C-alpha cells in the first residue's frame, strides 16, 4: 500500500468485486464497485471533494466561509468531512426522518443540521435550502443537484476506474438521486463504448410525493437535463423496499455488508441479468452498512423492516 | 382492454378523488387519452402543448419509466398497471 499525505487523497480508486454467485443468469457476470471504501464512507466523498475544490479554484469560497447544502445524508457527511479538514463551516438541510447514524456522523464532523419536514422528503430539503441560500447571499451554496462538479467527479473518477478495471462492461446500473453518478459515469463509459447500456434504479416515490401541492412542485435535477439524461439513460426502473432488503441480506452470503441502496442496485442488476442473454453488469454500492444497523435491516422480521423503510429515507 | 391506472395524490382532485381508475388502450398514449376523455380535468395535466409528457410527470408500466421504453407508444397488456407520478428529487442524495 502507498503512503498518503492527506485523507483527501484516499477518496476514489475504490475496489470492484465480483458477486456473480448471486447472478440469476450464468451468462451474466455482476461486479460491484465498493464506494463504502471511501474515507467518509460513501460515494459522495467524490463529489464533496470535487465541488469544494472547484469552488476554491474559481474563487467562490474562502476558508472560514459558511457552506449550505440539502442532503438526506451521504453528501452532507462527505462535505462535513472535507469542510472539517479544509476549515469551512457547513450547514446541512436534511429531512427529519433519516437514520440516526447520519445525524451522528454530521455532528461528529462539526456540521450544523437544519431539519426539513419528513413528509416532504428530499424535495422539501432542496426547497428549503434554495430559499435559505437566497436569504443569505454570503453563504456558499454548492447545490449538488445543479453543480457540474458533481457529474465531473464521476466522469473523471468513477467512469475511468470502471473502464480500467472492467473494459468488458456491457451494462452500468446505479441509483438515481441527483443523477450525478449515472450522468458522469454513464457519459464516460459511452464515450469509450457507445453500446454500453446505462440503467437507473429508483426507489418507489411512495409517500414522498404526497407533499406536493401541484405538478409544478415536481423536480428534475438540472445536472440530469444538462447532461441530456433523457437520451443518456437506456432504462429507468423502480425497485421497492422488500426487494432491496432481500437482496441486501443475500449479499451477506458473498461477504458484502453494505447500505440499503446497495440492495436496490443489486436487485436492479439481477433484473437486468435476467432480461439479457449475456454480458457484464457493473453496479455501484454507494455506501457500507454501518449507518443502517439501527434499522434492523439484517436481523429483524422482514415485514417490519420493509414497513419502516416506507416511512424512512434510507436511500 | 381495461388497464388499471394509479393516480398520484396531486392529481386525484381531477379524477373524482380516486387513487386508481380504469382506462382502455393498447398503448400508454391510448390509455392516457381515454383517461382524459373520462376525466377532462386530467388532460392539461399530463401532456404538454407539444403532445409529449409534461416534464414533471413520469409514467410507469409496472416498474418501468416509459420515457426509456417507447414513450407514449409503449404497449400495455391486460394485468399491467400504469402509474402516473410527479417527478421528485431522488432519495440518495
């Protein structure tokens, strides 16, 4: 192992591991990129570093400045770590119904948490943060949903790493949140091989959409449209909490201890593998399982865990 | 062929308060057209002036977003469920 001079240099270059034992189709390999191996514990370390360093380069932030971000967890945690190292003050707007470990991690890194209503989900956190950014023009608003440094981190990092480790990839499957992972990685992989299929996995909208007053309260991330997401994606499919947690548990059979959204990605890969003749599916595991222990995801009755997952943001 | 269409909370006022209704059609476009003829308030909500889906409306056949299948030409079969949902920011952010 090499010696690093800063934890920031440990971000990226994550390992990929074969989980084909769980593939429903012997002609389809499934490989998982373990983003939980990043120092802050998730794929979001990549964009946290990228968004802050781009803002430093263009002079929009200075040491000691207040930064504001809407996040249901991992981006906030990644930013909080990078801000602590670099000396910025971070405020995170977060739906009140995220798992307790997420709040604890933010507090550990010294970020201030601003609650947004649980019923409004990520949409509500985004709306509140945008409003606060307008009211406080001296705060820096990195805004992962619109910041080109988000997909750039994946276009320059995640994508090339996958291509280097696995040029035989035929399908790339990842969760759709800000769309940064899919836009950046997907666009890079298609520049190398336009035949690669990019599949987006999303959680069911469920109760989250009940907070909307009308359709114009809806939201499509600017980075999705800026990267021509409608043409870039080949498929977008919903994976429910039961399937996610069932696959999350099965992943333990091959030694993978990951977050609940990894179960969704794996369920998506399995759906993909069962619909194609042959190929190599690469999926992203966004984080490790530690932050989800309090949810009982592995140990409690499946029905109870699934029911709770409907009311809590784990993804 | 009757297809079950799930209506999101935000549009239920236009569908007699119902969370799911029946509509006829062999493609998503036909189903939405039939839906609009039964519930005239829905028409302006689902499609833009260009005849494509409103930008904040996602339509699914079972689990798949039709924008990445054959859009309004996506076929539907007996037993499949068409779900209309507003686009919202995803969770994993």
